[in-house]
C-alpha cells in the first residue's frame, strides 16, 4: 500500500509553523481541539489527545528536522 502524503502551503515563518504542528497548546487551535503529545525524536510516539483525555490517534515520529520537515505515521 502506498503511504498517504498530504502537502499544504501556508504563508508563515518556519518557526511559527513548527510550533503550530508540535506544540500541544497550539494544536488545539488546528486539530479539532486535540492536543498533540510527543518529544519529536525520531522513533518516538506521537498521540493526539481529545479534550476528555482519551487518545484519538497514535503514531510514530518518522522524521523530525525542526523548521524543515516533519513526518509521522
């Protein structure tokens, strides 16, 4: 099965975009109120947590180059 790839283009700075994708407090604004949790080290767990504390989606960090590229399952 071919992996799904989704690309979007946003007029912002690399630092602001990285924070919006990796900061749990900021992801609530963009991911339907869910908080992301991870240490963003390659091979680490990434989880999106619902407002009630339940895990909605889990995955693994595949690639994390701050301000350049972020890939997770």
